C-alpha cells in the first residue's frame, strides 16, 4: 500500500521529465509528394495553381466525408476523388477508372463518361464554394452550401480528395473550418488514427 502511495506522490512531485509529450495531429492539406510536375501548391498546402492535379494527404477512410474548394480564378479545373494510381500530370481528370471529378463545365466525369451534370444555373463561378460529399459509394456536389442534386458513383479502392487546374485557374481547398456547414451526417476528413 505504501509503495502505491509513494508511486502516486512521485508522479505529482516529479520534474516532468518522465512525461511523454503529446503527438500533434497531422493537418489535412494538399500533398506536395503527390502532385503533377507543373503544379504549384502554396498557402500551407491550401491553394493550387499551374497545370496538373494534386491529391490531399489523407485518404477518405471514414464513412461520410466532406471537403470544399473555392474558385479564386476561373479557367480549366476539376475537383473530386481519385486513387493514387491516377496520372496527376495529365488533365482533365475523369478520363479513367482512377478519378471521379466535377469539371469546370459542370460535368461529373468518370471513365471518360459524363455521369451527371450540374443544372445550368448552378455552374460555379469565381468566388463560389464547391462542397463535395463522399460516402464510399457516391460523390455529391454542393455549390455555395446548396445541394445541386448532382451525384455520381463508380470509383473503387482507397480514394483521396483531388483537385486539378489549367488555363490560369486557381482553387483554394478547405478540409476544415468550412465556408458552409457539412450536410447532416458528413464531417471533415480524419486521419485513420483519429477515427479509432
């Protein structure tokens, strides 16, 4: 009994050298190790410009993920999900089985097919915020917080958020601190160790 009390008091009386520092959780951002050769990523991994695509640094492991992109400058762009097998130097994405994206013209593309299309009055313009939900089956698109009822499915495997730019487009990524509240049941991307 005395030994247990001595151990307890030693925890309170120690100089702190026995404490283990807390591990800081990683931040979800664009991954400069997984981007096209002519892509420029700035603003702490939140802004993309140049030509090509970039994956985020966290896969979508949880059941219902939400993330956003803000169109800072128009041009050719696309946002959505992709596997690590996608060619990040070849745009536009959506032309293979490795990516499912909303393109700047309002089409949802996968396997070189138009899976769906945004209503003409919902095409994102400069300053607009595009929200993406993904639930391991279906990707859905929101523009300025409003559901466009434009969804598509078909991609298989472990996917990551992806964004591509060309022709002077500049997009900002929001993986937390969103402009608009995520739809009910969806939340920010979490690293795998945060889920468990």
